[in-house]
C-alpha cells in the first residue's frame, strides 16, 4: 500500500471489519437478511446497504436519486434522511444482489486504498454536502464498519472481534468524547474527577478531570478521590456509547461507586453516535 503512515491503521481496521462482514452475510438465506439488529430500526439488509452506500460515496459515486417513503418514523433529521437514502433504495434487493454488490464495492475500495497517495489533510466529501479531511473520513469509516460488524454479529448470534483493530479505533474515539460527556453534558462539578474502568476483551482505565473553569480533560492516571467511578465491560461500554442500548437495560452490568446521581447523568449522556 502507498497509503500515508498515519492512515495505515484506519485502512487495516477497515479491511479487517469489512472482510468479517462479507464472511458473516455470504451464507445467509433470504429470511435472515430481515433480522433486526441493535442499530435502531435497521435490519441486517439495512446495515449492509448502509455499508455499501457509504463506501460507494468514498469512491466518489453519485448518490441514488430516490424518494423516501413518508412512513419511516425513525427518520427525524436531515442527517438520518441522508443516511436512510442508501438504505431504502436497496430494501427490496435479494440476497445475491446484496452480497455481489458488497463484494464488488470491497474490491473497488481495496484498489482505491492500495493506490491512495493523498495527504491525510486532503479535503474529501462528507455527508450533507460538507467536507472533511481524508484522515477524519478514514477514521470514521473504520469506526462505522466495526460498529456495524458488531450489529450484524449480535443479530446473527455470531460474537467475535471485540478486540480487533477496529475495536481499538472505536475505543480511542469514544475516550476522546469523555471530557464533554462528563464536564458539559452531565455537569460534573469543577475540581472533581470521574473514573471509568473498563474490563473484558479491551481493558482500560481513564480519569476525566474537571478544571476550576469547568473544562474536562482525560488521562490514564487513577484518581485518589473520584466523585464517582463507573465500572463496566467493554461490550456494554461501546453499546451504550454507540446508542445500541439504554443504561436501564444494562444496569446489572454497570457498577456505580460514589455520587449515584452524577453517575446516572453520565450514563444518560453516554451515547455519542446519532
């Protein structure tokens, strides 16, 4: 690959996860494509359609000309409408149509990555007509593909890859969101510290510290006197953070020590993906 060194991890994680998705869906019979996934309102077919659609956009393909039905009650924003277009246009595609389009898209994207020699700060297309750097775009794709791989694994009862390269990118991205969640969204008081202790296939401990002026920062050093500590497993952590489950549904998998009210506020603000 000629890809820039700072993009290599994202390319590797994307490749690992999309190949896993292809392997998961290749043997599915028609009815299994309709199974619901943890991704709100989307079936197995819908998730794979979304993956295909966004990868074709990375290739620069034109978006489909398509009118969404009016009864899609889960579509409540312009962003959701944008994402639903690539999904709804494939809702009546057969299993062979889905797998062949996925395979063809993967071949084209792999070739694009092999020949990728642009700088990481090159501006590329983003949803809703916006622009983003190539590095951000590749990081988002690696994140998205791993989360959707897990959606499919849950729907098909085929657990795995909770510690794959994509999982590490998801972990790092979610950790970056913690200061805002704790300090701004949950309103942790100035001068306080909150500890997040995650165990399982990926293990990490992070402390979010709130400065005197209310700004949050995150580091890997333990706090001697945190106002609240949250302990949970990695699968529960990513599912909460990616909006796949609500805190009440997994309360038995989360241990909250200290300020219970603040702990609940943090968990209530945990979802970072729309």
